[in-house]
């Protein structure tokens, strides 16, 4: 069991990193002169360690809270979804989905956004950073002086943050959470879980938020007071993220219940619910792709990379 789980875990991590590199590489190739790879690696690492740890603690606490409020219908234990009563089943689906939006959706997108807040847009701001000031003489400046002084670097960092978070999340979700379930999935050739975890949802959504923020930071003056507030951008990412997690987990919960207790005969409310969840999964992935693509395309309206002055770090920081 340990060997099979270890191999499966390694494959998942490698695939997740590959997915992130597959997204980052084309973006960097469009603006190779203005995207510092050291900075990209730095935010990837921070998201894969500190950020995912914070999100894990908060998520765990909230999940326990939902169970305390309603043991029969919570994000992790939506037993009422299995009910033959139509109203009760649909109500539990709605409640559990909302809890998924408020838990991993809000918490994880918020935790990743904290890394974006740490990115500095000027060398002066980075030099004044208390955190950078303590460590800049001990470590490589590219890792402790987070300067994303152009919109493309800022956005690529957002994608890397999502990739780092997704990679670390798979360590827990696939390997540490339930090794026996992982072994059974491998033995039966069930790759549905793996495929759902390999979708670059974290990368797309954090990249979307970072591109929107970057356009307002580096765009023309009129773009810094947009009609659409950034809170709405963040909320959109939270809802998409939460709906995807809800659709994946609730469908998995129903399927595991049927495997253990036998599939119901005839029509039951969850038959239609499962159909809806399948549609939601496909819709939210498509929405994430469209959101990121549209936000990245908006950056093309800014100053071309060849005309963009790349700021250099002062000697004090290099030293």
C-alpha cells in the first residue's frame, strides 16, 4: 500500500508541477525580458508551504463548524442529499454547495491573494520592506525582494502562486488524507480523482485575479478607477472555485455511498442532482479558462514589452 500510494503521490505532484510549467512557460515566452524567473519560483514555493498551511488550518476549522451546525447536511457529510424527499435533497445540495464556496472557495482564494499583496511594484517599496530588509543580506535577493514591476510579471506570479498551492494540496488530498482510498483507486483504474486534481483551476483563478489587479496597477490612469470593483473580481473567483469543489465532492460522496450500500432502484432525487453536478463541473472549468484568457488579453492593451523599462535592483539589495 505504501509503495503504490507513494508512486501515485509522486505522479500527481509531477503532473501538477508540469501543468503549472505548461501554463507559465508560454506566458513567460511572450515577455521573457520582464518576467524574473527567480521571483516566479519564489512565490511558487511560498504558496506551496506557508499559504497552503494557513488555508488548511482555517478550512479544517470551518468544516468542523458546519458539521456542528447540522450533522445531517454539511459540506463533508451531506446525508440529506441521499434522501428520497425531493425538497430535502435539493435543499441539502444548495446548503452544502454554499459551505464549499465559503470554505475552500473563500479561504483558499483569500490565502493566495495574500501573496499577491506582498508583491511590490517598485524597487523602492521592496527596499523598504521590513521582511526583505532582514533577509536580503543572507539569501538570494531574487527570493526575498519580490519586485513585480510590470503587469506580465505580476500576472505570471499569480499563476505560479496557484500552481504552488495546487501542488501542496495534492500532497495532502491524494497521499496523506486516505492512502487506502488511493490504493483502491489505482487498483480499479479509477482516474477520475486524479483528473479532477490535475485541472489547473488554482492557476487559472489566481492568474485571473492577478491579471485584473495588474491592469489597474500598471494600466492607464482611467483604468485605475474601473467600473467593476476588484471585490467583484475576487468574488467571481471564489464562487467558481467553490462550485467546482462542491460538484466534485458531492458527486463523489453519492457514488461512494452507492458503491457501499448499493445503487437505488428507479428514480431518486439525487439522479438529477448528479446530472446537474456534472454540468456544473464542466461549466466552471470553462468559466475559469474564459476569465483568465480575457484578463490576460487585456494586458495586450498596455505598453509593449519592448518599450517597457525594466527596473534594476539597487546595489544595496544585490549585496
